């Protein structure tokens, strides 16, 4: 029998180090993870231990456990959870855009907790049409012949472009080159959130852009010169998330619509923001075009978001000519983009509030209309409850932005709670509040941590006070 080969010192140290890597079960025994599914935690531990095996130096057991605990904390923080928005941005894209109306939340509970007549006709007992009530109500609300809904505004634009390029392509004579284009002004090549650009979204639908005019000036003649046999539609994109001033001009929608009718080309407006009422009625001087205005000015179709100024769930709403809406719904792509019962439930409740002119019940609109006197009273009450803590508290002034890529020039006066912690830095204080059990999100300005009360609901005041108290004392 041959003796086992001897190991040199390097191999012996390496082998001994590998034996020191703890078993998965040993790590799990010392972790607390009742709020996370066990398979998720086990998978994370296995991945990290596998990475350690590839390292030259094996950390101590305590270091391994502490590192995995930090990863679990990051994992918990990444789960979808409610936060308190003290940023002063009402429709905050990163924080879920428009908060839903209480009526919409009740509808979600009622519809989501059981079965619903999503595609069932209660009158006949047979298969029904999805979204029939909502489509009729949206058409009425927008002053349109017809309307429908897909899962967001980008999807609405993709569906529209897909349909008109395909339908015109099918009508072309055999052998004709298929290079259909969409006419759009260079000044409307908007970039939306997350780095997505309108031009890229349109090209993803399988068509090309015919950019016209200059960045700052586009004339009706530019549109007229661009229209030819290869043009599928004219698209106007509302510059809702930025503005241009100075030597700037573009033709009115009514003039573009008249040209489109003359040339027998569909004219579509992407309004984006979802303003249903004149924004002047909300105390905002800047005007945001409404679907009813765009359609009255001659647009064949409009599309806009459901979760911005409309105040509902994420959705892409399309309204306009009946024949065009019906054609969009016949596209196979429409099925891939349609909404589920939860979106329909929340959207139905929101549409009803608009139709009943009960817009104060729409959370985003209600926040914009809260008086400064009410905000000051809440601020004084909160400040008095924070006395005696290692903080310097003051009531300040803020300026709220509507957000969500809407009304870029407009701000609304507001009231803030201004905090200067004495036992930690502003950055550390903000981080501690973000990582509290009820995360509180604010901002730092003028050497103070600020919470804008216009975007904090009154029922959240107790949670804010409790978070500040716990964070300020734990930082000592």
C-alpha cells in the first residue's frame, strides 16, 4: 500500500482554511430572518459561502455572519414597502408616482380578495368584454368617441405606432419598399424617466422617425414638406417634463390636425401627464393640455398616463376616434399590453371620482390643494412633540413640485419641518430615517434636514414623530 503523498505547507494551510468555512445550517442558526422566505435566505447564504471558497483568505465566522446580516438588511430594504414622502414632490416617480384615492384602495381590496366579472356578462351569463364600463367612462371623461387602456403610456405609444405602420404597410402595393416613418418635431424628442427616450420607444415598435424643424423652432411648412407616401402618422409629444424659452415656436395642434386631415394622415398627441381638468383650477398658473382640448383641436388619438395628474394606477389611456380605437384593440399586441383586474379596479374608482367631480378625493390633487394654514398647524404640533430631543427644530418654508414629468415651471408654496441633529451628521440622520421600520424620506438643504408636509399625509404625522424620536435618541 502506497503512503499518501505529503502536502507542502501551502497546501496544508489551504486545506485547513477550507475546513473553517461554516456549513449553511450553522450560519442559518444564528441569523434572524422570520420576515423573509427561508429559500431566499438559504440561497443567499449558499452564494456567499461559495464566493468565500474561491478566496485565498477565509474570514472569521463572526465576520461572515455580520456580512450576511448586512446583505439580508439590504434585501429587506429592496422589498416593495410603504414609505413616508417628505420630499415635496407630489408625483414622485421613484416613490410610486400618484398615491391612490381611498376609494381606489377599497376597490382593490374588494376585487383583489375574490372573483370578479372581469370578462363575464352578468346579464347574459356568458363571456363578457374586459373593461367595457371603464372604456365608456373614459370616453365620456375625455370627450372622445371611444377609449381603451393598456399597461402604461409608453405601451400606448408602441401600440399606436405598431398599428399605423402595419396597417399602412399592408395597404401598399406588392414589392413597394417598406420604410414607413413617423413625423415628429426635433423639439419634442423627449427623454422620460430611467433614460428612456421617445425616439427609441418608437423605433422599438419597428418604424423610423422623420425628424423635422430645429430644436427650438418647427413650422407648419416643415410638417407639410415631410409628408409623403412613406409617412404613417404625425406624432406630437407634449413637452411635459421640460420647457424652452426665448426664440422658440411651434405650430398649434389645430393647424397640424388640419394638415393631417388634408393629407389623410392620422394625427396623434402623446400628452403624458394625464391632466383632466385645467391645472389653473388647482391653483397652478402653468397650463397643462387636457385630452378633451387635444381632441377638440383635431387630434385623432391621444394617449396619457393614468398614474400622474390623473391620480390613478399605472396605465396608458388611449382616447379618440372610434374606428382607430377599435382597430388598436384588434391588434395581437393589444393582448400583450392589456391591464389586469387590479388596474381596472383602481382605474374605475378614479374615473368615477373625476366624473362625479369629486377630485378632492383623488390623493394627488388633494395634496396640491391643502392650505398653508393647515400645513403650519400640523408643523407646529409636530415641532412641539419633538421638544427636549437632541435636535434643533424649526418650521420652514418649502416649494413643492408636482413631479412625474409634469408642469416643469410650476412650484407650490409649502411648509417644512427643518431639523439640525446634534449627535450625528445630516447625512447620517437622513440615512437612519430612511432605514427606519417606517422609512421617512426627506432632503437636505441650507444645512438642515427637511420634511415637506404637503407630501406627508396627516395620518402619517404620528409615524414621523416616532421615527424622529427613535432615530435622534439612538444616535447619541
